[in-house]
């Protein structure tokens, strides 16, 4: 188990701040019970933040016509919807909700070439809100997969997530399962695939990024 690079600075300053707070409290407060309770609470806070940034080893599942889960979490949406930003037409949407206890790394669901990328500033509605996909801070990435179809995936910030990080730009060649970004403190990832795509997950199913098969594309190449 490693600590993700996005968390190292946050963890350092959190640890430093908690140490200083405890030293100040022990210096000025003679109530041993209060001091111990505060120390215990400090440890719990640090461990909670630490687990947000864990980066476990993954034995990645790779196949050009399979769509692999881009994140750990739970499938909360499977439906046919209008995708207005890029496709401007009907697509099948699969959404994965990332809770605060999930790994927050986001991974490429397919291999291919990035045909479109855009960052959208926005609000911080709760991730399960119907308008979070279009109103919240988010990124949109479209990859022309090796199987042929284009796959759109979107990082969406939520009520707790206050920063989205991405590592891709238009024209990049990306590999299935590799990190394309990080959502600090969780939220949601939406995936949009052609309507004839075979969905391989069910509502409520838990996923592991880079390992769980969520759909199978119709090969066009």
C-alpha cells in the first residue's frame, strides 16, 4: 500500500498542524484526560485523511473491447440519456459513486487516444443530485478506444470533493487502467458509451477501479 502523490503535502501539513496543536494543549492545559481525548481525536482525524489518499496495488484487467471501472465505488446509475456536451445525442450512462472511504484514484476505462478534454468550474452539489453531472465542478474526457467507439468519462466533484486533478490532454495516448486523475475526497465518475454497448454491472454493485468490467463495446475496427 502506497500513499498517493496528491495526498503527501496535505498529510504533511495535517500532521504538522495536529502535532503543534497537541503540544500547545499539553503545555497550557493541565487536565490530562482532556489532553488524551484530544490526542486520540487527532490520531483518528489523521488516519481518516490518510485512508483518503491510499494507493493500493492493482492487478489490472486489460482488453480493448471491455470498459473497465474507472474508480472504486458503487454503481448508482445505468440508463439511456441525452449527452449534450460532446455527443449531442443518446448514450448509455453508467455512474459510479465514490464514498469517502473509497480509493479516490480515477483510471482510464479504455485504451486509445484522447479526442476531447475540457475542465468545467461549477458548484458542489451532493454527488447523487440529478444535476451534479452538469452543474458541479467536473472534467470531461473522450477517448477513441482501440475497439473503435468513443467513450466519454467525467470526473464530478461533490459536496466534500473540492478539487479535481487530471493528467491527460487532447491528443494523448492513454492505456486502460492507468491513472488519469484524482478526485480529492471522493464523489462520482460518469461513463457514456454507445447504446448498443452490453452493460456488465448492476445497480448497487461495488466496483474496483482497473479491475471490474462494467461494459463490453461493439467492435468497429
